C-alpha cells in the first residue's frame, strides 16, 4: 500500500503519527500490526505439524486450557509456549515461523500499519517491536514493517547447541514490556502503539500513546486517558477518523 492507495481515514491516521516527528517508536505486534493472536495460532500450528513431541503437545494443550480458565498467568503461559520447544533446532523453528507467517499471518497484516512503519523509518525514526509471542516468528514478521531483527524484544530462550533450551531470556508482557524497554532503549519513547491491557505499561512510557484495534480490556482505559484510537480496515470496527 502506498500513500495514494490509503483510504482517507488511514491516511489521516498515518499523517497524524508522522506529524509527531518521533525519534523512537515502539510497537506491539499481535492485534496491532496484524489481526489475531499469532502467538496462540503458532502454538496450535506447530503442534499440528509435529514440531514438538506428542507428549510435549499433550502437556502444552492441557496447560493452555488452564490458562484459558484463568489458572495460569499470561506471563507464565507465554513463557511455556517458548520453552515447550526445548531441544528443537532453532533453524527448524525459524523455517517454521517463516512458513507460518506466509500461510497464516501475512493475509491478516494491516496494510496501513506497514505504510506507517515504512514512512516512519524513512523519516529517520528508530522502530522497535515488543511482543510476548516467540522471537522466531516476530523477528521474521517485523521485517515486513521496516523493523530490524536486532530491535525485537520478544519471548525468547537461551540457545544451546543450536537448539532451544528451557532457559528463558524474557517474556515481555504487562509491566515486563516496560521493563524490557527501559533495559534496552536508553532514549525516551516518543510513540508507543498497542492494542491490549498487556500493552498498558508500555503505552504509559510514551509521550504519545496510540491505540490501534484496541481490545475491550483496553477500551475503558483509552476512554479515561483520552488516548487516540485507530481502527484498521478489516479489524472488528471499520476504519474511522481518529478521535
């Protein structure tokens, strides 16, 4: 999508962010750059393809049901969705992530978010991605958004002998998103873009928080804070002028 292809609401949104002239911008990924939960979708996808053993798959599916029932925290589940791959070749996981993105996530990308990130990068803005989804997927996916692999803060584990281990490096969700940003980005955050309650701490770090396709869990906070909201075309609400 080029600027001339953007519908008026999308173009208005893009121009409003560009006008802030941010030096640093951080983006959530699932639900913000594309629709849906790619982390959960990859979890099921890799189990269906036998990337992990049957025993690990049975254990992981049972754990996910506990998470859905509220008996396991977001941080714990997102961590286990990465550590369940211990012993699996990282080369295989990266290849699977590329295939999964092309097959599942690519068609769900919000084109106006690609246009926004492309134009921010062209304007000289440094872009970061912060996500509780696994780094194999996010590092590949955000290349489509002008975000360098070295500027990805995603759920990840130590690599041992070319394979994933059970030793977590990070699980950026909730307050841990803000903590990872403070740890790795020394400059003030000008713009932060997110869509869920798990992005609230990250959004509060920024001079200009922006909510894209917000979940119901974030909408009440958005209204209270008066944060700008944008609904991409193809999201649960059609694109409308920024408020």
